[in-house]
């Protein structure tokens, strides 16, 4: 009989140990945090709405890439045109944590300014004796960029037409900004950026930004601003053109990639 009770006691203790270890394992599994989020952005206002998809977390720290932060579960943040690294640090009371980072791009008045749709959505491509195309071999963030290559006497270009209708006004300052890299060969190669006013009777102004961007081996950022003169008709919005140009100079060549194109008003 004593042996029976001794055996039963050992079995009870063993069962309790298994239950204790099982609970600890379960708690360990619950403490493993996975951070994550998705977002949508209002292309007219620049307001981004974030949806937190983190698991096993109770504490959140958002860093929106524009010096703004939040500890809300599903925050909202409003951006000016540009490209941003957004990070979410998710943690819990067991001191477990994880970090998720994603890139947010807001083009302002420009559509598909980072070319990440993989299509020419929003863009008009003009070959004009050269090549204007999308390129997935190099970009400044993401996968895609736009590529211009001259071919002899030529001026291939990317253009967006009549953007900002009912938004752009006379007196506004327009800022065009984008990243670029490339090469020019021999004399005569030009990399141009042009801005047009669109009125009821056609183009109300043409502005060529100077100094023009100069392509180089590394990514650089061009920023050009123009103040629309008071009284100018921009009832049909504005248009902008990015072009590579070669004239008649022998051996002239321009190859340039552009990315992260934004158009902002009154920056």
C-alpha cells in the first residue's frame, strides 16, 4: 500500500511539472512579438492612415520619418510631398519587441512619381528620337525608376499634363523635386526641367528651370521652384516636363534615371 501511495505521489508531482512547463512555454510563445502595418494615403491631402497588424504586442512607438511620432495603435499622419521611412516598434510587458520599417511616398500633385506601379500611369512618354521608358534595374528606393536615353539628335521626355486643376492658383509657388543619376557624353547634352501654366486658351507661361540638374554617377536631388505671376490663367492646372536633349554635336549622349518626383505648392 505504501508503495502505491508513493507511486501515486510521484505521478502527481510529475503531472504538475508538465503542466508548469507547458504554461511557461505558452507564455514564452505569447511573448514573441511580430511588428507590422499597412497604410493608405489620401493623394489630395497627404493624410496617411496606418493599420497596425502587429501580434502579441501592447505597446507601440511610431516614427513617421518627418520628426513626428505616435503611441496610438492605428495613428494618422499628414505628410508634405516626399519619401519617408516609417518605423513601428511593437513590444509587450514581457519586454519582447520587434521593429517593422516601410517606405512611404507621397507625390503631392504628381501621380506615380516613384514609378512603383511598374506602369506609365500618370505619365506621358515622348520618345522623340531617343528612349523614354521605365527601368527596374536601378532606383532610389523601391524597384522602379524612369529612364531617358538620347539617340543622336533627340529629346526623349517624361511629362505630366494639367495637374492641380482647381487647386493651383496664380501667386502660388510651385516646387518640383526629384532624384536623378546618369551620364552626359561630349558637348551638347542637356537635362532640362520645364513647367507650363495651362489656361483656357492654352499655355499661359513656360518656365525652364535654371540651373538645370547635372546627372552624375550617384543619386542626387534636384529642387526647382517657380512663383506663378499674379493674374496668370492656370484654370486648367499646370504641366511639367523632364527631358534629355542632344543637338547636333558629334558624339553627344545623355543617359539619366529619375525617381521620386514630387510637385508641391507653397512649400
